[in-house]
C-alpha cells in the first residue's frame, strides 16, 4: 500500500448484524406490501387485503411525509430517526416485537401509516448510520496530495448529465484509491458504453480493461473512446498554443528590454574578466519583465497544473525553458550551444519516459460473460495488482463482482454500484424447485443464509423505485398503472384468463384514450378485441375510476418502503465483505445525488497489505 493514512472507522460485523436483525423484524410484516403486484390490484382486491385505512388518509400522511423529507435540512433529518428509534424501543420495552402499532396482530393489515413512515425512515441506509461520508473518505485517501487533474475538463462535455454526474464522482474516488494503493490497473466490469473506463484512462492515466458481455457494447465503446480521445487532444492543443503564445510574448518583451537596458560590451562578456564580473549583478542577467507578463506567467503555470504528470512533461516541452527567460547576450555563444544540446538530450529522455508512461494509459474494451468463477488471467493476459469497479452493474453481476474481488489475490480493492435488483437470483425464492446454481445473487452473507431469507421479485422490483424523485415532483405514472390494472380485470372476467405471461409493453404512451389502450393491448395479447363492445370497455373504466386513489395510495406505500428493501440488499453485501478474513476495510458510501441517480450507493472494500 502506497499510503498509511487511517481510513474512516466503520461499524463492525456484530453491529451490522444487529441492525440487519431489526430490519428483518420490520420487513416480515411490511414486505407483503412490496410483493403485491400492481397488475393484480383490482382482481385480487389488494387494498382490502393489506390496508385497513381509507386511501385519502394514507395519501394525506404520505404526501406530507414526502414533502417534509424534501424540505428538511440535514440536522432536522437526523432528528427524525430518533422518533423512529423511540417507537422501536418502546415496542421492545413493552415486550411486543411485531410492531402492533403499524400492523394489526390478527389481520396483519396496515393500521397506522404515521408509525409506518417513522419505521421506514429509521431503517433507511442514511439513518442507520452505516454510511461513510464520501468527502471524508476522499480526504483520507488523498492525504496531503492535491488533485492531479484538470478541474476544467468536465465529463458533461462528452456524455449526458446523469452519466457525467456518476462518472465524475466515481472516477475521482477510484483514482484516489488507486493512488492510495500505488497501482495503475483497473478492471471495469459491465463497462457498457465505456464512459467510466474512457474517463479513468484519459483523465487519470490509468490502464483500464472494460469487460462487457455484449459485443455490440464493446464495439460501441471502442468507437466512443476513439472520438473521446479527439476531444482530449483539443485540450492538449489549447494548452500548447497558450504556452507557445506566452513564449512569443516573452520573447518580444525580452527584445525590447535588451535594446533598452542590456547594452553590454559583448567582448567584455566573452573575455569574462573579473572586472566585468564584479560590475554585473544577478539582475543584469534576468530580463525586467513587466507586471503583465509576470502575471501571464503565473496564470500559465497555474493552468499547467491541470494536467497529470505525463501531460505536464508534454506541455513544458513545447512551452519554454529557463534559457528562454535569459537575455540573448547573457551567456557565451559556446555555453548557449552546450546548454541547448543538453536541453535537447534531456527532452529526448523526457519523450522516452512520456512515451513509456503513455503505454499504460490505455483503455481496452473486452467482450466476456463474467460469473463468480471467471478466470481473469484467461481474459486479461497482463493481469497485475488492480482495482475492480462496476458502475450500475446489473442483477447478479454486482454480487459476483464482490465474489471475484474476495477470491483473486491480484484485486486489491473494489468499488461497486449495483442496479436492477429485480434481476437478482434468489436462493430461497423457489425452495421446492431443483436448481444446479451454486452461487446466488441474494443472499450473500451468512446471517441471511441461515435465516433462508427471501424478498421475492416484486419486492426487489419495488426496491428500484426512486423515493427522492417522487419527493421532487417526479411522481409515479398513476394513470398508466390504473389502465393496466383495469385491463387485467377485463381479461379475467371477459376472457376467463387469470394469469397471462405475455406483457403489454409501452402501449399507454401510444394510446389516445382508455378505449384505444384496451383495443391495442388485447390485440397485442392475441385476444379477440372485437368481442368487446365499446360500452363494455367504458363501463369498466367508469366502475374503477373512483377507486384510482386506492391504487395511487398503495403505490405511494411501495415507494416509501423501497429504501428499506434496498437497505437489506446493501447490508447483505456489506456483511458478506466483513465476513472475509483478508479484508482490511469495507464500507457503504453514497456517491451520487439520488434525484439524478437513484441507485447511488457504492460498496467499497480494500484488502489487507501483504
């Protein structure tokens, strides 16, 4: 390890397991809400089964809660969980552990939405205190070093705002970890279009292998990287032009100063007599630049700091040297030629070093399907000590990234941001179904395996909902969900089909009305749409329209509960890492703005120094 700074203290495995146990206690009751499918909302009478409150009451409390969550300052937000903790502790003191204030003991229905909201807030990632602040981690990783790159080069010039926000934050963290460990190689799993990989390579000088299972993505990433390099060259060219322009200005200024102030007897200088040496001070050799030129030099030097070490060499080589700062007649012609020759030799050596360093500053897109048992040496021939990263790795790829990290000695650190929780494989989802699969996406940690815990696909789908976006007005598509739920009732009652494996898709956006939506959907599902008169279809619409608020309120409950399910999945992964003997440090870090990027948490771990 290249640095010895103490990393932030994180909670130990025992503490994390205790919090996991509390969370399961709540989810055993609440998970039924997340597992209910919106499509079956009316056919299965979901509201009556799970909620013992009027929809208007639920909506009123939830809307107020979401608005408060958005408006509260950080200090106030920290005070809120204390209310939730008081609720939980009160339950324990009374000897009742199943949250009767939230759910009815006999019917298991939701009876207090206020208590539900408090519990949900308490069991969110931020409020459980299991997150390490991003800035705190960066400060420790950097130590006393300053950021070595161009702050003016922003990724939003090369990609959309959401992706640039993610790439900028994650690449900064990865480069800091790489500096901390003193390593240069990065493996980007599920690299997709290669945005993160290209940025790590071009901006931070890292040697990056981007591995994706899609050949189309790999070829696209290669082309994108080629274009991105052209953009980068523009910055280098600008810098060189600015530096050369400065050198010309300085030369002109120097010529004027020479004519006015430095009329020295050339023969006297060449003779190098003691008398002449005594008459000449240090200031006689240095041009008296104007304040504007000096200011320009400072500005240019500051601009040059924006480049990495290798790039700085290139910039200085094409700018000016110390010889350029001296007046023309300040040195002997022979000495000048010698100095010039030495400078030329030094420049050649610098070019060699720069060329050699640039060999490691590459991005190589590769196509391969990665599993927990993948042999990296078969994919990357020059595998060395490296970091493994993944930005929004889909489904099982996120847990497999952690498994590969723990099993390969060459991988010294990992930074993984997962997504698509609904695509995770669950070991205990179908206990009676035979399977040859040995390593599952969920659960990973020993405690949840012992509990044989299962979330279910609908709950994992709910975990992908974005509470923060709803809080800022980017609400759920209630009408489209309503259309689909009523359509399901039509299919059940008019066609006798209780389960339909085929999906309607994005027909809502192409429909002009409910009638048009039903006609198009039935046709896509292969059902005879002419069988239903227009009046029958519209009667269904009129029948369920007054109950649309039930669907809206229920989906709001799912949105509010979503962070708890995500907390469970993230805690599972963090506990798994804490269970490994060779892990020196593991933490959960909030990398992104959740409004811009709802899947904003990174699992980070570093191995012990060998």
